[in-house]
C-alpha cells in the first residue's frame, strides 16, 4: 500500500482525488488550512489529515514528517480580476498559493520520496492559454506548468515522474462562484451563466471532479511510468 498526500484535500477536486486513491486501497492523507472540512472528510473517507498551509515553508517539515509515494499538489485558488483592477496583494496571494505552494510541496516531497514516486500538480487550462479576466491565475498556472516540466527532467533518472493535470471548469465551489459572478455581472439566469462558463468546451458541460480523480489515478499507476513532464488537458477538447 502506497502513502498518498493530497493538498487541499478537504473539499472539491482534492476530496474527489483522495476518495479515488482510498478506494484503490492506498493510504491517504489530506491536508489544508481549515481543520473542520479536513476532519469531516477524513472521518467519512477513512483518511489521515493534517492542517498545513502550502504557502508556509515552516509547515513543510511537519507535513512531510514521513515520506509519501504519491503527492498531489492540489491546493489553489483564484479570483477573477482584469489587470487594471488587480491589486498587488491579489497578485501576490494568487501566485503564493498556486505556484509557490506547489514549489514548496514538491521540494519537501522529493526529500524523502522513494524510487517510483509520483508528483502530480493540479494546473488548469489556464496554464495552456490566457484569459482577460484571470491574468494572475493564468500566470500562476503557467508557472506551475514550467515547474512541472523542469522537475520532471530533474527526477527522471530516479524513477520519479512529475506531471500536471489541466482541467477546464470543474463542477466545484469555484465554478459555482464563477457562475454567480456572471449572473450578477450580466443580470442573466443561471443556465445562461453556466453556458457562458463552459462555452469554450466543445462538450458544453462542466468537468466532473471524479474525471479529474481518475486522471490522477492513471498518472500514479505503473502504466504511466513513462509519462513525465506532461500537461494532460481534461477540457472536452477546449485545449
């Protein structure tokens, strides 16, 4: 049984990934900043849990007190704001959680990761294209992809792989917030707002969190041992 860490594992995509690995018989630990959702998710899913802030270097030794075979750097967030409206504080916060958090997580994970280990970053289609309303988020996720491709070259001879999953809009609280933002901004009903949100996806639907979780399972499998430095888009053909 491998040991698996999922950061930001108390809700949304992270929770779906944690559940998938647990169902596959792996030993799962979830982490995040908020104790309540971690405790509830762990109790329901049979996970271990630990509170940790991926932007805080001092939290890393505690989070990685024992090595993990698979580490999924899922923690992240972002708020829409065009560059003219983007404050420096918003910019710094977005880069901190999405990019610096992934860097700190991967660096600490590699200190004890065994041969055959797997590093997986949750990037986004925003790591493959820009967006007028998401310059900070897109910049951070482009950075995540650059980090993944660089780390992949560094660890390849150790039998470790490093890959990125790049979903489109996933049916989570973040998509819900984006939908409500469109409803308010354009004074439109929910159905129309969702249609605008998924307009770039040829399938015209939100991505299911379980679809992202299945991709993480694949990248952690023996069958994916030669997949390294890859950005796997889950977007219905958008990218």
